[in-house]
């Protein structure tokens, strides 16, 4: 099964990977380990999971604006997501994507995605490939 | 998709006409403009940059800033810098570790390469050369300064982040949305006060009560002016009014996410427009007491021994330094005292002999940093006291210290005795 979507490009790029979906916002400063990509926030539904190497799908960022530098630190540690997809982005995540060179799209209905989906991104275009129709 | 209109010059910068450093800056400004639905970009007169402490930047951040500088990024408008993690000239004698100091100095060097003035202070509005004027468009990071600029001065700025403020400085513009638009400056909450609000600490406690309730809204205080001395034209010395407003704004930004407040009959926009500033669905909040604020800020009431008293969050004004020196003249301190301030303000205080009086008592007038951004646990600090609402919010969270909170007189008494005094008569 394939789903095709388009969004608004924050940082252009072409990448393919596995989706990790969070329906809760993510606070990067203090909420994600900048060295490993593991979510540290004790109240986050994905606590203990790593965002490294994933297509990270979430509604938007939250918390301190220093979180943009956390996203940069993730990228330099090799622990950043491959790409980020937001429902409605905000300054922390968008600026983080631009300074860390991580492809990013927003204005996307994130309810189309499930964790484990294969996701292909090419600039504003997204393709979701799901093995079995669950 | 929102249409963001760019001039041909802006479009050229976005396409790389001035090199990759400027291009990246323009990408940031344009991305924010699109996300927040700006119609165009607006030139800014001054930029204040946050994200200076090595604690937050990490090695990746320091390397990135140098790469940006190496790509030819230079600021186009006067740009000043937030506090760093240590005092630059005296870090060794103050006990900071070289492993922290070296990358911290490297970070500041990168900003200086880009043309930023290394003021290392959260109070650009106390500098005669940078104090903003009413109606000026700014790109300020540092939430406490943002509140001051919007509220006390009537300048226009959003709460920028560190990299977005730097990007705005490099292109000399920011996206016109949010608090740059008059219609976004209306009040969302009407605040009525039913209790005395006298000391700086009281204004800090009030900032907790109101900040928690309004979040990122715009509070309109209907009767706070009666608790404030008149607002002078020159606020660069702080003064009785300025020192109270400084702590109020910093706390509103820390406990809530306030970027603008109005005080009826007092702050510039409220003087001109009065209740026309109220949005039609503004909510009413009555403050009956400050107890809730004091209970949260004075977080460890069982703690009596004090290691470090800190005054100056936001950075101490000249008038606060005068009050500290007046009280400490001829005293001998038992606890460590940091009066944290801007180097520029310390120079003004030195000229008046205030620094010598504080140092003779055994206190320190610390420039460039503060106990929020400095790694104070590494200096052996476990039990702190302050009269500043924002410090009471962040120091326990960032550094895991125990906190006592009270008036300036209580804090100075604690520094003299080495232990927290019972309540003193106020001011």
C-alpha cells in the first residue's frame, strides 16, 4: 500500500527511511540526549526510544529555543533523524533542521503515518510504503 | 501556502548571491516568515543574541558558529551578546575549569569574528548606546530583554532563539509577524491586584502568579501603576521603577512565556491606547495574594545555611549596585556574594567607587555571566539565596541547588551572617 502526500519544504532533501511517529510534541533541550538520540523526557510516550536514523514524524517542537542547538548536536554526533515531518512546525525545530542540514517538511497530516512505515521524501513530496494493510 | 514577499535583494541573498553564510541566514529568516505567515521582512535596528553558554552550545555549536563565520557571515546591524558561562577575564581566579573555559572563549571568538559586540549581558536596554527607542523593530533573543523592549519601551520584537537572532543580524531583517504587528499586541488577560506589591521580590512573586496563569498571553495590569514609582525617561540606571519592572518581566517570561505586558496609565502603549488594547475576549484574573509565588520561589524554607547569595537577574543595574554597596559599607561577609552585572555597568559602578565597597566587604561584582548559565555546582555551591524571580526559577532546575528567596535586604543580611534571616521589614 502506498500513500502520497505533499507538504511545505522547510529544508529540501531526498531521503528514505523508517518512520518513528510521535503524536506528542517533542522538547529537544533536555528531552532528547544530544549524543545518542534517545528520548529522555520521562513524560513522553516514546521515552527510551532513539530518534537516530529515523524519519521522525511529530506535530511540532516545544520548550526552550536552545533546542535548535540540540538538533545540531544530534546531527554532529551522528544521532539525528534522517528527516523530520511536522504537522505545524515552529521556530525551534525549523531552525534546528536548517542549521543541522536535516531535510524537513511541515503542513502534513501526520495521522497517515505509522511507526515502521517506509517513507520516501523528495523535497515537498512524501511517499509512505506499508508492507501489509493492518 | 503563505505568500512571503521578498525584495529582489532579499531573493538574491536567499539564492546565495552573498555566499553560503548569508544564504543560510536568509533561509532561516524566510523559513520562519513562511511558518508564521509573514507578508514580508522588516529591517531591524538592533539584535540581541542568546545561546552563548558552552553549557548549551556544546562542541557542535561552537564548531558550527566558526563554520558560519568562515562562510563569510557578518552582522549588518549593531548586535550584542547574552551572558556567557563565566567571567571572561577572571575565570581562573574564580575557580572555573579550563575544560569549560577554552571552548567558551572559542564560542565568543566566533561571534566576534562575525562582528558581534561581546557585551555578555542580558540587559542591553541598560546600555546608553543600545537602549531601544519606542517603535523600533528589533530581533532580540533573551526572553527577559524581549519583555522589557516590548512592554517598558514599546519597541517591537518577537522572542527570537539564538540562531534565529544571529540570522536576523546577518541579513539585517526579520520576518514581520507576531509582536511586530500592532494587532498582535492586544491584551489577552486583565489583571487586578488586591494585595500590596512593594519590593523587587514582591514583583518577582507576582510574576510567578501571573506568568503561570497567562502562559504566552499578554497581561494588562489595571492597577499596578499605584505600586510603582513614576517611569523616568532615562532607564539606563535601572532606578526604583526599572528594577521592579526588570524582575517582573523576567519572571513573566520564565514562569509563563510572556513577551509583552501593559500597565494601565504607565507603559507607553497603555498610556496612549488604554483599554482599547484589550482584546474582546480578554480573561479576568484577580490576584488576592503573592503567597503562592513566595511558596514556589522560596523552595527550601528549611534551609538556613547559605553558600552563595546572588543579586542581579537580569543583570544588576547601577541603582541596584548602589543599594548593595550602601548596605555592605564596612561589613564583613560570611557567605559568598555575587552581584552579577554587565561589564559596562560594572565600569559605571567602579567610577562611583561602588565595586570597591562591595569587594572590601568580601563580595564579588561578577561580569559577563550569572548563576543561571555558569556551572555553579562545579564551584561547590549547594545552597543559594536570591531576590530575583527568574533566578529562583532556573537555578534549582539547572544546577540542582537549594533556594531561599526574599527581599534584597534579607539576601544581603544572609550574605553578612552566612545564614538566612527571619523576615525583615520590607523594601
